């Protein structure tokens, strides 16, 4: 099972919001699994695969883990690696972009809602 972990300098709640936002934007099907992880079916680069995602707080940071649990039939090892990297990158980039834009708007006196 291919997996990637990202150590993020954000609260667990913020990372979870970003994760669910990414899953929604990818039009994925997801549900909370018995083990506390999120089980999702996501299409990445045209290949629909099953993933397990989890967020855990390990102060002073939060750990995002993305695993491919049911790869699309015929998906290569490199394709599996790209798929988990893609989802982890999307969450991380969303957090970075939102926080940078928020800080920029505040510094210019704009309202951020």
C-alpha cells in the first residue's frame, strides 16, 4: 500500500477542513471508516482508486497521511505514488494559499470572511 505523510504547521481542525474541501472539489465519495480514518474513492489523473486518509495532531504540528488502499486496476507503482502525492499536495497547497491570501488581505485592510 503506497502512502505519504505531510507534517503541517496547522491545527488538526484546519487540516480536516482543507481535506474535506479537496475531497468535495474532486467530487469524491467518502465516509468515515471504523478506524477513524476517512475512506474515499477519488479519481486522480483519470484513474478511480480507493484511499484512506487520516489527520493526527502531534504537537506542535499536524500529520496528514494519504494511503492508496484500492488502486485502479493496472495502475503502476509510479501512478500510485503520483496519486497519493497529488491528494497530499492539494491539501497542503489549499492551506498555504488560503492563509497567505488571508494575511495579504488583512495587511491591505480588506475584509476576509
